[in-house]
C-alpha cells in the first residue's frame, strides 16, 4: 500500500518539476494526481491498513507533525524536498475557520464532511496578528468519500471542514510553506481574524492571572481585571475578556436559578474596554457568544449516538442560514422530505435525556409539543408568524386552543440551538 503513496509522490514531483516548481500550479497538479490514482475511492487504499503498517514497520518516514497537533492522529506517508503527503484521521469534527500558509490538495478517504467557504472583509488591522472585519459565508457543500478539493494559500481559501462520521480520514498533499502567505489566520465569527501561532509571554501570563483571580473568587478580581482591560491594547483586552466571559457567562448554576450577577459583572468589564477602545469593543460580545454557542452544541453532540441526529447538530453548529440547513439535509437524504425529517429529529431530540444530566433533554429544552413543532416547521419553511397563524387556523381543533403563536415563535428563535438559523 505504501507503494501507492510513493507513486503519488513521484508523479507530483515529476509534474511540478516540469513546471519549474511554480507554486500557483501546485494545487492543480496535486488534485489531478489524486484524481488519476483514485486512492481515496475506497477500492485502492484501506485506511486501517495504514494503521496496521504504522504498527508493524520499523522505518516510518519523517513525521511532519510528531506530536499530533492536527489530526487524531496525523500520519506522514511520503516526504519530498518541497512537499509531503499526510493522512489525517479525525474522531471529532472541527468548527475552526482558517486559511492556509501552504498550498496543496486533499481527498476524503473515509467518512464525509461539511465544508464551508468564507471570505473576510478586512476593516482594520489592529496589528499583523489580529484583524477586525466581517466574516461572510460564500458556499457550503457536502464532501463524500473520494471528493477532492484544492488548497490555495492565503485569504482566497478560507474554509472550515467539519467531519461527520467518527472516524473520518483525509489524504492531504501540501507544501511546507507558501512564500507569499506568512500568516495562517483563524477566523472567529463574525468579526475577528487571529494568528493562532502568535506567542507573547506577557499576554499569556496576564490571561493566566485573570483565570486564577476569577477561579479563586478573589474579592478584588473585578478591580484587578477592570484595570488591566482599561490599560491594555485591544488584542490583550480581547484575550482577557474572552477568559472573563468563559468564567462569568452562561454558567449552569446561574442559568438554573435565573441569576444574572455574573453576566452583569462581565458587561461592566466590557464597558471598561469600551472606555479605552470605543466601538471596537462592541465587536467582542457577538464573538464570545458565538464561541459559547458552538461549545454548547459540540458538548451536546458528543452525547448523541444516532448518526442522523449528529449530522443535524453538525449543521446547526456550522451554519447560520435556515435555507442552507434544509438544502444539505435534502442533499443527504434525497428521497425524503427534508422539512419533515428535521421536525422529526427535533421532536426526538427534545424527548431524549442524557443519563445523569439535570437538563430536560439533550437539546437543553423541555420536550416540544405539537403546537411548538407546528411553529418550528413553519419557521423552518421560512414563514413569518402571520403566515404560520393562518395555517394554524386550519388545524383541527385550533379554534378551541388558547395559543399565542407569537410567544411560541419568539421562544424558539431565542433558543441557542436554533437562534442562528432563525435570526434573520
């Protein structure tokens, strides 16, 4: 089997050399070679044979990511002078939106993925490692086994790749580094771009001390943190407030008892940042809330075993458009009604409890009744409340039910699980 990857590497090396190692041509060369050798179609390469080979061989190629920062695990199968070939195994999906500082191509070897493509409209460069702007979704597609995509360096290829099955695997051909793409930004919806590899010991220690003060409930924690925020550059203020948000906001005890004191404490700290940085500070809360939403859905998805339910939550995790969610469900289940399918999934999930959890369901909400599911279906179809009410009036027995559909719709739209797809 390793002979096939050596053949793939030799073919790419030969063709790229004939093009004088033109960096712009490498993604196309790599993608064409993957297509011709059909390694990812499921007939030529067994991903479990690769694992067996790792266990048995005494002579692995140089491993380009020996610690395993990217993949669960990453395995290097070919190393050339200007590029190398990895297979990445994935146990969990990732919502990280990023660009690359290298070029190449990848092919789905096992499982399937949701790929989202974005563009970032840069508004202001705070410094070379921290940008503000607006992250906009361009397209979303389902990638199946054998599908191939090119990787171009820099902001022309900003994407996220969420792996649906557990495990999934991809073959990735990549250069060591593209000369013109120095920073490999990660993007935080909806307003920020950061360099995840930036390392500043002073900033790190400030964040660590903030964490300590909050965790130990120091009586002067808010004064310490507020003074730090008010005296800091914007990148440091972001990092400190991110830590404070994670500790102070959406805590289970406060949600359970309807308290808001911790959230008010965070807003007071945010006001300190606003005093120094003005409207820039207003970009931060939406970023923190989106991170919190993603963390919450990821946690819930980890408790779900059903493949269809996991697929649905993966869409909620990654997408913010109702119509796109419906389209991808229809694409994956072409012989079924996508709207009815989603409504059925929501009904099942709202009735599914996690063993040992105090929450009413895996969605964190009470089981939805027929009235709520009726409104949910209407919202999923893109109807407004008046249109839903008109349909409701034709339902048997509707005239005898005292129902405020506006309240039901407002409640469903406010739920963290559905807020993003119904927000517009």
